[in-house]
């Protein structure tokens, strides 16, 4: 049950990011605002998430995990209720910032508790599960929002997020003990945080695996931001057909995450990342070739999308665990940096694809190829730094 609670915590933030995107027209109409201002509510959430992650990690290294974690969940719960009751877009933005801060606390501290409580193969197994759910959450969130809108209004989307936060609060109160003993805590303020960040940035393995995940996220979010245009506008699929395709790809990622969690007992995590990167690279290049020379045919696009998304389940969990293993004594700060790297890279993908144009699939394909190639470059760099020792012998480099 501890794993279930931690996994739920890792999913609330990503779900809250864009679960209400399908309701944008309804929200804009009811609150009397524009589409561009609605987009700013997503930006507001990202700003809150980034702030929450920066504060939560080092704060928990100093005060322990449980107290800040409970504060973050309560803040997310209250802010979600505030979003549901918001009478104006201005107040909605404020509530989204607070919701993001609370979600950032949960994402960072869930990982930090996991690092405190597990080691070796168990760390890789549970990290794969958490990262798998966290990676799938922003992809399936619009689908969940659409389902909620079939039976309710846009405000009910935030009520669902509030209910999830309440369930997580009860779970933490009942099942998650304080995982960081006083003897392992670090005193100090912002200066200590900067020193810890500098320490981790000097650890090449941590940085390399953090960037493996970050640029894989870049490739994934390029798909998320442009796939609906490609599938519906260029290939002529209906919105329902696109939703089915989207769901299949998301389930593929979930299945690969769970499979990876089992395989880490017998296969080195780097080998699983390598397989994932190779498959994603082949799929991205196939999409690039189809976009350049074959007028983007469905028989290339749909399989390429699946084999770009599903293998991420072998990358995110293992990359996050390998990075986290390099930051055990300052796990909160390490978890915050992992989350920031992932979020920053993913948030760049959508505007870059949009700026490059939406008249073809080529901008998306180029972004996906660039993301996976850079991710692969950092993966190779990590291998040259450490080799691949047996992860079952204790710590993993």
C-alpha cells in the first residue's frame, strides 16, 4: 500500500496539469475570457510546480519528509477546491499556482521517500512503477477530463483532483512514516541548497541520467503537443479514433513500465534504457522519413507514435533511479532537480513545435529525433563515466 500511496502522489501533479484541457471552451465561455488567457492557466500551474519542487526538496532535507509532504497535499487539496469555485479567470490562475506548488511538493517528496526507504533492485522496481504512472498521467489526463465532462461540468474536474488529494492525505497519514531520521538531515537555508545543487551538478552520472530523462521527455511531449493535428487534420481520423490511438499508446507505456519493473531483477537497468532509446530512435527516424519523402502515411505514423511512446516506460523509471542513486545523502534536492529537468524540457517541446509550424508533421518529427538523439548522447556519456556494475551488489552507478 505504501507504493500505491507514493504512486498516487507522483500522479496528482501531472494529472492536474492538463486534465481540464478538453473543457477550455466551456471555461472560457463561463468566465468570459479568451483562449490565450486559458493557456496562461497551464503556465501558472507549471510555475507553481517548479516553485514547489525547488522549495520542497531542500526543505525536506532539512526538516524531514512527512511534514512538508502533508503541507503540500493540503495545499493541493484546498487549491483544487478553489479552482472548482473560482468565479473569474484571475482567481483561477492564482489557485492554479497554489495547486502547482502543492503538486510539486507531492512529486518531489514521493520520490525522496522512496529513495530513503529502498535500495538496489527494489529501488529500480518501484521507481519504474512510479515513473511509469507519472509519465502516463499527463498523456491520459485529457482523456480522463473528457470522460468527466460527459457526466459533469468543468468544475467537477477539479473536484476529482481534490478527491484524489484527500485520498492521498489519508494514505500518507496512515501509511507513510517519517523516512529521514534526524541524523541524516542537513541544516541551512538557501545557501545550503545552492551548495547541494552545485554538488550534484559536479556528479557527472547524476547530470547525465537526469538529462537522459529530460530529453526523452522532450521527444514525448513533442508527440503529445502535435499528434492530434497530425492524426485528425492530416490523416483524416475522427476525434474518437484519435482518442483510441492515444489510449493505446499510453497503455503501451504503462505496460512497458510495469514490465521494466520486473526485468530489473535480472537485467541491468542500463540495458533496458538502451533498448528503449534504440526503439524510440528508430521510430522517430521512421516518422522523419515518412514526413520528408512519403507524405506522412498512416502506416508509418501510427506505429511510429506507438514505438515512440511505449518504450519511454523503459527509460524514465530506470534513468530516474540511476540518477537518484547518486544523490542519496541529499535525496530531496536530487529529486527536485530531476523534476525540474523533466518539466523544463517537456515544457519547451510544445512551443518549439508550434513556432516551427503546424502545416506538416515535419516539425514534430524533427523535435522527436533531436530529443532522443540528445538523450542517447547523455546515455553514452554516463556509460563512459561509470561502466555497468551489477546493480544487485548494492549501490548502482
